[in-house]
């Protein structure tokens, strides 16, 4: 059984939108784009984590790799936070289009 890293234990919901194929790159590089909802000390945060290769053509050229806080919800709005994360991570069926949509959200978000 794999151990869950401490930083991931507060995740309520998570979706990896795209990642490098470990069969093609068993020793790296490991790139990905994901959305997750996590419980914070005073509410719930929805994050977009963008870790694409520097020469990757996906998404917006104006958005850098990083962690983007897409939205924050109060303690009383747990279900709203999860719903926002699910909808944000499932706007498009094709991963490249999904990254473009998330990059548009990231443009108005806070990069941490």
C-alpha cells in the first residue's frame, strides 16, 4: 500500500488532467496539469497545478508553471468547492483543450 504524502492528505478531490507517460519517460521528465480541492484551516481551496515542460506547446504562452488558487470557499461551502473543482477540471474532453481552459482561469487567479 502506497503512503499518502502529508501535503496530499487534505485533498477532497483531485484530477490529473494530463501527465507524461511513465512508460515513455520512466526516469523523467515528469510533467503534469491537475486540479484539486483541498481543505484549508478556514475553508476550501481549488487549485490548478501547472507543471509543463518549458518547450511544451499546450496552453497559453502567457501562463507560467506554478500553483494557481482558482477559488476559495468558506467552511460552510464544502460541496460548492468540490463542485467548482469538478466542473473546472472537466470543461473539455481533450487534455490540450482542458489545459487551455484552465490557463484562462489561471489568468484571473492568484499564483502561489
